[in-house]
C-alpha cells in the first residue's frame, strides 16, 4: 500500500524534473573551457579530422583583412579556398550520413541545379572573454520556469551551455549571443520554377536587450527584444509597419505586436500574433520561421535528439559580396550553389512535434543547431501527413566589429511548389549596421508608430 501511494509522488517528481531540466553540477560545469569550449562545444577535432579542434584565435577582424568598420561589408578571410568536393544527386549516397533530410530532398528534386560544395572546416573565431564567465555562471544557475515558457538566467551568456533537455536547447536558440542592435534594409525574392521573381524589401530595426554592455550579467526579465519592421516593397504594402515586443517569459507576457496601416493611418494591435502567420512576400515563411525559429514555444513538445556531424552553411561571406548580382544569384530551384559554402560541423538536433489540441502549419519541425554558436542553421518542416514540406537554411558569418556571429542570407524552400524565398539579401543595397548605437527603447512605442505616415 505504501509502495502504491509513493508511485504518484515519484511520477510527479519526474515530471517536475523533466519540465525544469536536470541540474548541471559544478563538476560538470568545470568542463567549460577544458574539455569543452566556454560555450559548451566539443573542443577537440572529430575522429577523421574533417572537423578541426576549436582554435578561437581570432577576436574581431582577422589578421591581414581590411575591414572598414561597422556598417561596411565583411571581406572573406577564406576567399582563396576551393571546395574539397561537391555533393550532387549522383554521389549523395556516399555522404548520406552527413546530410539532413532537407538536403537529400533538394538534391533529389533539383539534380541538375542544386549541389553542396564542401569546403575545409574552420573554428577560428571566438566571442569576448566576459561571455565565458557568464556562461559558467549560467551553467549552474539557469532555470526554466512557468512550464518552460520562461527562463531565469544572466544576460550576455548562453542560458544552458550544457543542455540536457529539448526545452533547454530551445532557449539557447532563442537567446544565443545576438547583435545588440540590427539596423538594416533587406531585399527579399521569391523565385518561381519558371524563373519569375516576386520582390520584397523590409527595413528591420531590432533592439536586443541581452547582449548590450548595459545588460550584461543582469537577470532575464521583462522585454528581451524590440522589433520594428517597415515594408518597402511590394508597392501595395509599402508603408506598413509592424512593432513587436518579445519577452523573456511568454507565460507572463505573450509576444505583443501592433501594425500601422498607411491606408487608414491607424494603429491596431495584432491579435494572436506570431506562430504561423505569414510574413514577407509570397507567404513562404511564417513569423516563427525567422532565424529558423523564434517566439513562443508553447505549441510544440521539444525533444533533444542528440548530436550529428553534418555539412552546414558556414562562413557565408561570399553571399554578402556586392559583386554578386541578383541576376546570377537567384536561379530557378535554388540560389547558385557555387556561391554557397558548406563545412562539416557538429550540430545539436532538436525535434518539435505539435501538441495535441494546438494548431500550426507545421506538425513537426527539426532544427539543426551549430555547437559553436547556438545558431540554428538548417530546419526541416513537415506537414500534417508527416511529409517534408519546407526545408530552410541560414548562412552565418562572423561580424568583425560586433565580435559575434550574425544571420546572413536565409533561404526557405517549398518542396511542393518548387519555389523558394531568399531573405536577408543585401548584395545590391547597403550592408546591415550590426551593433551601432542609433536605436533606443523610446523609439519603439505605439505613439511613434502612429507617426509613421507623417
């Protein structure tokens, strides 16, 4: 009888532990900076040496690179390198264990236009040392709260550099070391199978409140990011503005957004904002597709699958080059694969399955997360029938002036229609300003939003 009465208690304790995540001990945390990098990545090389040991010898601009400063383009430190080999539809079986399901699907669907050029792998850049100290403190003190809808950690570091659950890994994706300020205009292009292109353009102003020097070491509470997105193209939407507040705890403060309509010159709060609401030209990506996943985690169950060694987009400097024109970059089926750079790296695999009673376009999502940066770099999204529907990838590069990795050209492939959206394009316009000092919290108010049309 006593045994039977104890079972519910044990089950309850297990559920609590699963929700909160297992505690990282001081002994485990001591591996940060020794066996592991201070960001929690495996420090050593892989078995065959195709993934090198972490170097981290470059902080900021690499030696021999002429960088013009914040708001200018980043020269490619690896421009002289050539691909070691190219994965194609014909030889993909040879490399199957290092390909995601999305990459395999693209190779099969576009055997003549899609390929994966694989370059030498590099782990040369690092973050500033003070972030390592914050990571070590977070490793033993960060906790999830309110049903995994919020996190209590120190700003400026990775919440869970040694994640043990899917919810902890997700928080690292949502709160990696982002740019404190992103002030940019981005072109967008939906490329259809017949070669026709639908153009879009957005002004993005994002003020992140986790990585600025005034935020470092403070607890995660309140608003973690302000965002203001202004539509510049297409013409029929020109002048629409969306203002968004995102919070550290979605249970206490759900993501909130307001929209300014230039036709009515009115500001309205957007009900049910986020999730699978379409954003951008063509409706080929959802609001929570930004950076491959963002926003509230509430509609999914999150599972940490483990680690894999994959060919992932990395050091994507070539795609930011002003010498690359859209006419050559944007091809039917895929952006020009010769302008892509893939490298073998270790990634965390995070699987999300839609909770019973919840709705979303994607019944299942699989995210691939770079171990060195905690940035999601590829995502496979499945429909309600379990079929792979959309596969997305994000190029990243190290922003020298900001001393962190930044999101570059992002591509959203629709495997059913055969079209794709290329987002965050800047080749024929000014490059983004990463970590400038223009944006202030007072600029992100509904009062100023109402003045958008003046």
